């Protein structure tokens, strides 16, 4: 039997095993493998795509002569992911593809940076006051 792991795409290759290898894993292949091999075989690193890549993919998906599914499969993406990117890009309330983190996280990081700056200033002024107090005595 052919192993799914043997057909893992190399860097830059299509993620769709049908396109790159012609191998179609069936449910029986996957369920049989689940009973005989450790779980790590199925776990993969989460892919990250640049903002530019997402914008270009959405622009290709907006072309009326092609479907989202067709564009996604050509780019090696899941069609649902490309559809989600398109919905996010079409929203008017926020810029598309902001990245991870919420506004609260960003605000918290800004407050922590400000606290670190003020703490340094306080320590510097305390040391300067102690220095000048020693000099004047």
C-alpha cells in the first residue's frame, strides 16, 4: 500500500496530492493508518501566508471567469480558506489580513512599552537625585 507520508510535497510543491503525485488517498487508507501509525504522521506545521500572497489570491478569485475552487486548487490552497480570505477582504469595517492578535493585545503591548519607558526614567531620576545629594553634602 502507498503511504500518504511518502507523497508529502516538497517545499514549493502543490499541497494537493492528486496534482503532484496522482495518488488519491481513500478513507480506508487513512482509517487503517490511524490504527497502525502514531498521530504525529498526520500533524503538520501550520502554514503562514504573506499579506501580499493573500491579496493576489483574492484578486485571482475575483475573476468572474474562474471559480474560487479552481484558483485555490491551482495555488495549492483549500477552497474554504480562499473563500474566507475573500470574505475578509470584502469587509468594509476593518482592513483585511491584519495578522494575529486583537486590538486589546496591541493596546496591552503599548501600555507595557510605556511602563518600561517610565520605569527607566524614574530609576534614572532617582539615581541622579542620589548622586547630587551626595555631591552637595
